[in-house]
């Protein structure tokens, strides 16, 4: 299960924080680190020092230009957020997230991304809207700011506890079969959202100049529903038929 969990850091500005995250991950048995547009050098004396023996995670970390690239193969993306948002999104506590992990990681192809934002500003609304759910660490309201590595440590600990609990219950746990339908990946969902928006514009249901949070609300709906790949193919087929019937532009291959 732990091998299927990816820690994603966006726009990190201090090498020491990346090193601290590597240490927190290695402490709890996590090894998949992805960096999105880091604002600093990744391999420095400070990052290696803060990693305290986990610097191999720094050397093998993947670097991506966008969040979409970093989570393209993921079936669940959860964004860490301490701020309330104008558009409510499914919100989990660290323990609730951990309780979901055994089932979320049951499939061989499953990948779970835990996404963390910049030290100074966190995740943007656009980045949070690309996550299925948000996780909030219930800190002291009078002093709620967490160091990046500390936030990762909290969630990594919960991941490990869920893994240990799963190991204890493994004999009684249901086994996934080849007949189980795979969930749509983040990349497949993004292609669907692009297709959906293009179709809605084509039939004049959606005006990009006056969006009124339409696409954000539709994102929330479909991400909450967790569609399977077969369901995604059906939905895209409906969009293609709609475009054909209204003589709007066909989707890109």
C-alpha cells in the first residue's frame, strides 16, 4: 500500500524543506516523491543534511512542470489545505483519509497523491479543484501554521498506521479480482473535463466569459463520484454524440 502513495510538493522554495520531507517520508516507509516546479535547487548541502540519511529520495524524486503531469496516473488526489474556500469541497481529516487508503490502494494500478502547496501561500484554488478531496490537519487555531515537513510527517504517519492496521487484518480483507473495474486516472478525468467544457461551449450552455463557477462545480461533482474507466468512456461517448448531433467540433483523439 505504501508503495502506491505519492507525496507531491508544489513550488517548494527552500531545499531544506524538501530534505525534511524526504526524511519524514522515509521514517514512515514512503518513497515516491514528486516535485512540481520547485523554486529552488533540489540537491544542496542543506537538503541532504535535513534528509538525515534519506537523501536517496531526493536523487530519485521526479520533477514536473505542472500538477497535472505529476498526478496523471493517480486514481485519487488529495490536496492539503488549511484555508476555507468559497466553493466547499469534500474535506477529510488525516484519520479519515487513512481509513480510506486500504481500499483506495487495493488495485495494482491504484496511485494516491497527497498534494502539498508552497510554504508561503499553499495550494491555489485551481490546484485544489484538481483534487478529489481536501485534507485538513486540525491544528491549534491560535497557531495553525505548520512547517511543510511537519505537515507531511502527520499524513505520512497516518498512512503508516493504516498500512499496519491493514497488515493485521489482511487475512480477513476482501481480495480485488480481475473483474473489478478500474477507476479513471487523473489524466483521463482531465481529458473528460476538457471535452465537457468544449461541448458545453459548443451548445451554448457555458459561456467562458461568465463562467459562474460552472466548471468548478462540475469538477466537484465528477471527482466526488469517482467514475470508473468504463463509465468515463460512456460519458465521453455521450459528449461525442452531442457534438455530432449539434454539428459542433469533434473531440481531439
